[in-house]
C-alpha cells in the first residue's frame, strides 16, 4: 500500500469503517421495515414506504441538510443526544449516520423482495408444528431470506462507500474525521497537483464498487441455490 | 380421545354452520370442493379465526369464541399434514422431521424418531433436501414431521390430492398404519370416496357448509341422499380376506363365505381388507344369471330402494357378504318388480374392483 499517501490511506480506512458500521447498524431496522412492508397491513404503510424511499429520490444535499437540521448540535435530536454525551455532527459517526440513511432504501428493497418470495404457507406450517411467531421468523423466514439480506447488505455497503453529497453537507470534510473516500477525491481535485492522488482513489473506488456488486451477485446465487436445496 | 367441533363462519359463497363429534380413529370430512372442509381444518388448527364456535379435544379447549378463549396455533399441539406437504426447503429431511419434535414439550415426546423413520421408509432420504424428493417421498416426510411433533390431534387436508394414482397407492397404507398404530385422533379431509372407504372410522359428510350426515363409512357412502361427491361416490364397503392368487392373474377373495375375484393385488394370502364396490358398477338380476362374462355374483334379498329426483334409484341388496349397492333406473326397478324382501342377484364386473379401492388391514375390533 506504499503507493498510497498517508492521507489517502486514512480516507480509505475511514470509508471502510463508516460503511461497515452504517451497514451493520441499519441491518436490523432494514429487516424489520422490510418485513413490515411485505407482510403487515397497517394504516400509514404507504407513508412509511415513502419515507424509506425519500433518500433515494431527494437530492443528497437536501438529505444532508435535513440531517444537519435534525442531528446538528442545535437540532432537536442532536440536542437530546448531546445531553447524554453523543455528538454526531462533524464526527465519523455522523458520516456513518448519513451513509446508513442514504443506503437504507436499497437495503430495504432487496430484503423486502426476498421476504415477499417466502410462501406464508411455510410460516403457517411452522406455527402448527409448535413454533411461536418469533421462532418461525428465526427458523423459517430468516434462513430463507438470507440471500436477500446478504445482497441488500453488500449493496448498502457499496452505496455507503460512495456516499458524498449528504455526508459533506452534514459532517463537512475534515481529514481523519469525516473525510471519506469520495470527499478526499473531491478535496484532492481542489488543490493543484492533486490529480494523481485523486486518480489512485478513483481506481480504489471502482475496484471496491465492482467487487461488492460481484460479491453480492455471487453470494445471492449461492444462498438461493442452498435454500432451493439443489 | 375425541374431538368436538362447533363452528359458524361466513365466507364468500358459503355459510358455515355445523357441529360434530369425532370419535377416536380417523374421522373423514367428506364433501366436494367448496363445502367448507378446509375452513374447518384451518379453524381447528388456528390458522383461521371463525366468527363463532368452540373446538375441544376431550376437555382441552382450543378455542371458544364466546368465552374469548383462543389458543394460538403453536400452542395447540397439532400435526397438520398439508396437501402440498409444505416441507421447509432450506432444511434436509432429518431437520424437517426434527422440527416439530424440537418444539414439543420434552415429557410429551411419545414417538420414537427411529421407529417413525422406519415405518415411513424414509431412512435413505435423511440427508436430502425436499427439492430432491419425489411427490410421494415429500408426503411421507410430511407425515413423519407431523407425527414426531407428538400431536394430540392429527389434521390432514387432502394429503393425496396432489399425487398421481401410483403415488396415492404408495401413501395410503401409511395413513392406515397411522390409524392402526397411533392412538391420536385424525381429522382427514378428502373428496375421494376410495380414501373414505379405506381410512374412515367415521365420516362427516358436508354440503354447503352443513353436516348432512355422520356415521360409519359403509352407511354414509351408501346413502344416496348424501352423495357428497356425486352419485359416482356411492358404493358399498365389504370386508374380505385374501384366499388365493391364481395363475390367470386374478386374486380370489372370501367375503363371509361368498367368493369374489379381482385383478391380482399385492396383499398376502390371509390378509383382511376392505374393498369398495361402486354402485354404478353393479347390475341386478331377478333370476340367477347365466352366460354372463362377469365373475362376481352375490345373491341376496332387496333390503331397501331409495330414489332421488332423477331417473335413478339406489337398491341395497342384503347378501351374505354384506350390503351391496346397485345404481339402476327407476324403470328397471318397476320392470323387475323389485321391492323390499324380493330375492335378487347382484352382478359385479371384475374390473370394477379397482386396486385403488382395495384397502389395507382392518382394525380387529371393528
């Protein structure tokens, strides 16, 4: 890795950390929301669906600004969190929050599709055999949607790696703190002679994105074949 | 163990309002599709909440809508055998079989897995996934999975309907073993008269959500006013014993002294069987028939004649072998001068004794 400068390595490491935590922390919510949208009929279901998809259709800078208004030091949620000692504004945790929210719709869509593919009759069969709702989910639904969950998580990770607009709006571009890979590329391009470093990061970005996509396809196929029992 | 069911529920196109008690053994819910059979089973299983009613196994109440009692499905301790098997595709056969057993209370685990695996002949399939099983194998595993949950009640919703005739013939004996070797009551849904004749201890005939008749299989199947699956389903059930297998491809049966022949069956000599004789395959004669190609003639006296609205009538003939039913026209009844007590001969075409109507062993106390 000695062909990368220390600032570039720092940006790469930060991006991996931000994306990892963004994916991991949103996964349980993603599964829950996907399950609710796929299986439950409740008032406000369409509103929830719209809210989940909002980051996908809003300009990222708008999402970032809304995050700043909400989770900023003066924002209602930010102030509450601040009272218990958690500050996300201008920290890497804030970058993870922005990346997680931007990746959330992709994750939910992938998981929801796989839940809708599970025959509810199998879940009924589990119930008649003595499994409670939670056990049916753990022993029937979850194993069967694992391909979708994995694909959704990898896709979300890739999206988080590339998140720029909302991140830079919400937590700015502080080297070592909030300067992720895309922010670093942007920063290098702003200074004379930074093109070489920017190019190196661009190549890394392409490799990670393509790798994630291929991995997600591969894992999805493998897991689907395992579930189908072939 | 007995099951008591009371149910009221409205579905589009059908108004369910019924009650029945199921004695130990196999109780068959018999009726054409749309008569409410599956709704009843789903309500017993807790997959559907009826508008009113009560279901109890002995004094253990599964639900009582009026008293706001409702056990969720997973607390009902059932073994539900579905039409499509519904095996878990992500688990192998061994794990599928163990699924219900795992949730059963430890002190209630009656069935020995090895014995069940042997009884169902699935020992060589244990490591396979359901996707690599044939239809018949899937259904055998489904039976085992339900049984190993150590249920207090077994439900089977047309478990053979999705199988071809050969597979049906493969699975039916396992249900007979279930009936004869397992002491759990079985509620069995079907619209196939042959399955009723072979399995039923008691039959509940359904029509448009109502019970039209309940009783032993021989009585219900013989009743033309019921005809849950059309007149073709009407038929007599006889108890017979295998006497001999002949070289010309026929098997000779003894029906309480009378002789019957049917195409070679695989059952052993000396074995007790039930056979069903569809009423439409029987013709009647006042004089002893001569010069006929049919091999089976049972002589007796007319017991009763029941006619419906159409041109047909069902004549039941008391013979030494048991009651035999014949579906004839009312015109023939008049022409032959048939009336209760009149001697007559029932002629049964050999081919009418189709192998799928041949049942397995009979419980001795029947």
